[in-house]
C-alpha cells in the first residue's frame, strides 16, 4: 500500500511535528500496512521529564502529524497499539477526505517555534478568536495580564534552571556553535533561540554549567535568563487544555492541532512549559485563564504575528537517521 519512497516522504513531513527540546526521539519502520514508531531512549529527558509526560505529548504531536500525512494520500490510521517502547499504527485506505486534517496539512511547513520578540502587535478578529478561544483553549489579550504571566514564567523557569542537573541536561540540547555537525539537526540552536546579536555572542559563555553556577552565586542567574520582556511583546497568550481523563497522547494531538490552527491564521508562538510544570504556577494559570474544573492544562503558547523574514530554519535529523530498515 505504501512503498518505501512514499514512506520516506511521509516521515519527512511527520518529523516537522514539535518535540520537547527538539530531541526527536522517534524512529520509524514500515512493514506492509503497518507503521511502527519506536522511542530512542537515549533521547529522553530524564531530569526535565522524569515521568515521560512531555515525551508522550510529543508522541501525540507526531501521531497527529502522521494522520495528516496519511489523509493527504487517501489513507488513515485504522488501529493503534501503544507499547512501552513505541506505537504500532495499522494503516488502511480511506475513501473520504477529512477536510479538517487537510486544512491542518497546509500549516505543517509554516509552523515554527518563535522565541524572539514580536516586532508587531495584532488585534484579533472574531474568526481568530473563535480558534484561539475555543473548547480546548482559553485566550488572554490584555497586555497587563500578559506582562504578569510573562514575569511568572521567568520565576517558574528559574525554579528549574537553578537546579544543576536540569541545567546540565538542557545544555546537552543547546547548539551554541554554528560549526558543530548537529547545529541544524536537533536540539535548539542559536538561530532558533530568538537571541539578538549580543545575546548570541554571550550565550556560549553564559550557557555553560560552570559559568552559570557562578552567575547563580552572585545572584545574576535569574536576571540573565529572564525573557519576560520578550514574552510581553506577544499579542496574546493561549492556554491549551483538555478533559482530565484524556491521555498524554490525546493531549499532544490537541496541542499540535491548536498550534497548526493558529499558524493557519498567520500567527506563531512558542510554549511556556515551565508555567505548567511548576505546581504553584500551574494553579495560578488555571485561575488567570479560567480553565474549566474538569480540564487539565496542556501548555500555554504565546501568540503573535508570523515573521516570515526572521523565521529560523527548522532543525531536523536527516531522514536516514530516523527510518529503520
Ligand atoms: C511537549 C513540548 C514542550 C515544549 N516546551 C517548550 C518550551 O517550554 N519552550 C520552548 O521554547 N519550546 C518548547 N517546545 C517547542 C520545541 O522546543 C520545538 O517545537 C522544537 O524545538 C522544534 O522546533 P520547531 O517547533 O520550530 O519545529 C515544546 C515542544 C513540546 C512538544
């Protein structure tokens, strides 16, 4: 049904789905109509994600990515088996095109993680708001509240960054030297960090565990990692949430879907995960965004207009490294 050539082009686009720290831990194999995804455990985040929560959210994102690609080709996932080391997808033919998926497909390449400031503000029309503020999302556009949440994000981020092991693990996924082989492959590189010229220059000195320990000691750690002024340039913040009973896999699908939907409207963003990971700030966000009591927060995305001129190159592993024979 799917030949190897087509499989490669499917997986190439599926791999554009977001993964936490851009670790891209998923490997792919094809056997007739069965697609097997396995998790490369060396690419897990044992310190930042000890319970594999973000790993399965990321798996949900690529799951939706796969469904979108199959739909484009008149195929669908007809069965799914979740195992400890990955997921088996049974693929079958589908005579009816799913139009919602087709619309999402148009945004797969355009979507990206925008960590820079937003150079322009935008006002949202009715159509935008019906996407940004919906059953699975709550939206804030009051600039005072955005500033307050941006500051809270700095606090929650520093709570994690000041832990030595957390910082060391993060550094393993930062690509600070443009000459390194994997600069455009995985992790988060200087071009996608949204840094200005000076920040880019100093990043390779500051983002090292030894220097950061010193900065912490002289109480400069929080100041140096603060990004509230960047977050505050957002035109809005979208909290994405789902029924408490939903699995992380389902939550990941909703997270990616909302990100693609806002891309289709001409917006871009990036997640503010530490707000969700920190119990105190998670609780505060529930109040600020007025999250229904039977829903859990998946993430919060900052929202602003897409800046095509400054869009960083998407960093992905070469296809040969993610497809298994
Ligand atoms: C579960 C999850 C959590 C994420 N959390 C953050 C985050 O806190 N901050 C951030 O800048 N990006 C975050 N990201 C975005 C990824 O780092 C990003 O998608 C990845 O680097 C690939 O880049 P791209 O989205 O531009 O393709 C997260 C992504 C996922 C799937």
